[in-house]
């Protein structure tokens, strides 16, 4: 596993009716990742939007 600082966040979205409705999607170098959260402050890292 290598360390990279090439990170690109491209989407935060909400899907109603889910236990954890907030999704965050990002790329590290060229690999896609996603994570689901229970509320928007967790999904945005606590940053208001």
C-alpha cells in the first residue's frame, strides 16, 4: 500500500429511506471509494454547507 495526496471528492448525496442516507464519494490517485453516514455533518466532516 502506498501513500498518496492525490484525493478528489466529487459527490455528497442523500438517499431517503436508508439507515445511513448520506454518501461521500472520492478518488485516491485512480481508485474510487465511498462511505455512507447517518447525518450530513458526519458526511461533510463537520463543515457546514
